[in-house]
C-alpha cells in the first residue's frame, strides 16, 4: 500500500468533516458502555510514542485533535524486559494540560498469561496519576518473526494472553481495547477476534491508498470502535509522521486519576529521535565548541558552556546523527561530535585563504555529490556557528536533497548548494545519497 500524508493545508477542514460526519461505517460499533460518560460521537485522535519527538500539544489541540493514545511502554522482543516509553509521562502530562482526552497502549511480547497480567499492573501503576479517559489498548505485533520470544505461540495461546491483559487492566479500573491490523484480524486470521470483541473494544489498523475522509471507512469487515487509517499523517505541533485515528465514541467528562498523588512534572526526552551508543573517553574541543542542553542547534537549545581546546570533558555516548553526550563540571551536555577529539595533543589546522570575504577562513576540497540530513541540520550563511554573520538560512531535513560541492575534513564543514544558494553545514550531520 502507499498511504498518503494528510496535508496540513486541509487539516482543519478535515477535522470539521470528522466531527460532523455520520456513522457511515457498517463495521463500526459503539459496543457496551463501560464508562458512564461515554457518548456516541465521531472524533479525531492521534497515537504517539517517543518516535514523534517533543510534541507541541497546544498546537495539536488547536488543530482539533480530541484524544491521544500514548504509548506507555513495551516488553522487549528478545529479552522480555519491560521498558517505559521515554516520552510517555511527558505526553500524558502535556496533552492532559490541553484538555486532550487521554488513552494509552502497551506493546506486549508476553509469552504467558502471568506476563500479560504483570504488564497490565505495570501500566496501571504508571498511569495512576493521570486522567485516563479513553481505553488502554493491548498491542502485540511481530510475533511471526523467528527471533521473537512469541514465535512458537499458537493463535489460541496469543488470544488467551491478550485477554488476560485486558481482563486485568479492567480489574484495575481502566477500559481495555485490543489493537491489531486488519489482515491479522480478518476472518480470525491470527487472533480469535470473535472471542475478544464480545468483551472489549477493537482498534483496527488499516491504511487505504487514500486516507480518511477520502476513504470514508475501513475495509475491515469486523466490528470496531476505532480506526487507525494512516501511519504517515501530519498534524501541527508534531514534526515527525504520526498515526491518525477516527474513534466512533467519545466522553462527556474527563475521568479523574485513580491516584490522589500528583505526578512529578517531567520534561521531554531530548534524545528521543536519536540513538546514542555508550562510550567512556576523555575529549577536548579541536578549537572550541558549544556545549548545549540538548542535541540540537535550534533556537530552543541552551548553550551551557563553550569548551575550548585543552579543557577536558568526559564523553559518555555518541549518536550516528553527529552528536556527542558529555559530562562537564557536573552537567550533562551535548556537542557536535566533529568538533571534539580524543587527542589531547591536537593542534588546530592552519588557517587558509578565506572561502568568503566575511573573515571566516575555511578551505574546501572540491566534491560533487547529493546529500541529505541524517535527521536535520542547519544550513548557514558561513561555515561557522560562532561568527555573528553565520545565520541559519535554511534547515535541511532527512529526505531533502542538497548538492555538496566542497568539504573541509579537518574542521568538519561542508559547502552545499540548496534552493539556489551556497550554504554551509556540519559534515557529520549529513550523508550522501544515491
């Protein structure tokens, strides 16, 4: 399939269509109301995890999103260890502040009913301080992978495990819901859905070539109360692609938290979109580099210190996207990897003839190759982050193409042509493309 991205230009019109549409779907079913405040209403929602990065939930709310299904955690596919989603609490906290109704889901690899019950109790403990109004969904995928700990389970065994989770989560005061793809549920293919749907709501994932509302309903023939219709949607406030959903039910009131203890305020996981690999080594700046509070050169990152050549820091992790995590004077900071060195005798290279007439002296080796950002990278007017005229002219994102015409391997800068302009960026943050 080739799902289309929902264009932001049409997003508000889309929301209006969702809110006013009649229930056209023959498979839609409100089911039995387990929450007395449940109402029959068609609403738009998102489901999110750390992979969406730091979300601006006020913008999401302003765009007309009514509910959010937040990934709470997962059990490891191989080791079976339960791990909290690193942005779960932040997303619950911030979405709740914007009066977005909250639900959640847990990605399970349980191999027994006992493990499923353990997962449900772990989830209930995590969300106890938050106003969870929508259901908590059981999500189990990739069980057909040979390296999955669930690979040998039968359909009947998987179904019993799922129902054990859902039964326990409802025992703990939350409504349960089952999530799976259309193909895995159609005709009880991989799950005994006919048994599950008798007791619990069903959330189906099925991505038509033309997303809703262009395609008015899922082609899944079974009863379902929520439809995830694309995994590459766009919503104001979410920089990354996001799953979009239609729910055929909503609530007249927010369900209060189960716990009277207010959760501690948390910040976003600044590393959510980057994978850091642990290291232990002493580094210094090749010349000087800014240590920031997050791995970003955007305006929202705070410069904590400027590390100079000869000053020592302890590097504890490195990402493939060109950032290092370091400890300096008791602070955890982030620096561009190409500006650091483990060579304590490193001598900055000699200055060459200026590349420009603005006093920034950098010589480039000629190349001619297409490049894109590993994640995203600032394109500057000069090859510098310190020079007052080295303003950010554009931001190159992964998938955007520029042509690299020069590279300085000593200083870690590249010269690129982008949108008819000659600009400069940090080499370690871009990669070549075919």
